[in-house]
C-alpha cells in the first residue's frame, strides 16, 4: 500500500509546478519532499494559488517521480501509485482518503460501500464531502466513487473528466486531450 503520512505540527515549505496531462494542466504541490496536492484547472475546492508555495523545479523530489508515475498511468502501464503523500485534512477525511486508495484500478465503489469500509455505514454523505475535498486527485482515486445506482455523481474535476477517467481505466477510451 502506498505511503501516507500524518501532517507534521510545524508546516514545511510548499512548492509547486504545473504539468500537462491528457485531462488538462495539473498543478502539483509538494510539502517538503512529499506530494500534498494535485489540482486540475477549474477544480472545485481548489485552494488559492498563493497557498501552493514558490515555483519548484519539476526535476526535484517529489515532482520527478510523480510525473514519471502519472506518465506511466496515462500510458496504461501503471495501475497503482506509490508516492509519499502529505495529506492535510481532518482525521475522518484522512481515513476516507486512505480507503479510496484501496479501490482497485478499473473498479468503482459507492459512497455507501466506502462508508461501510471505514466502519461508519450511516456516514455516506460525510464520506461524499470528504471525497470532494481530496487534495490529490487521480493518485488518490476519488473518481472511482459513484452513486448507489452506479450513477456518476460529484467530482471536483467535473463530471466529464470523471467519466473519461473511468472509461480510460476500464479500457473503453484512450485518455486523449481535454
């Protein structure tokens, strides 16, 4: 299972870089040497740019490895990310985000199933809110969560991107350009 760390009490410096992807530009944010954000253009709950820190070198840690793994993912060669993550959130949000990383590539779970998996079967709405605040889209695969009927519901990157990511992972579509 990929590594996830609890945020330290003393904030470390943040840096960021922007890369191209088949789903549009992605802003990668690092806290120290750990990835702490992956944001799409016009993403709901995208933090203000000034919180991303100074521009970073894409060749630095963790950006180079993140780019390598994302490139392999978009090429259909990688189905599970292994990156050191620094996820800022409440303990409940971090539990939801950790469980999201257990959803297998090419599969979807409902919000209710995710709530069951974290031991809070009546918390599907709270799970949905935590899912929407996921700071590291794609790598923490919040796009793999759907409504109880299998319908595509809420995605911070937009429902079209969610549909395209799910189609890509199921082998129905190449990533293409957004």
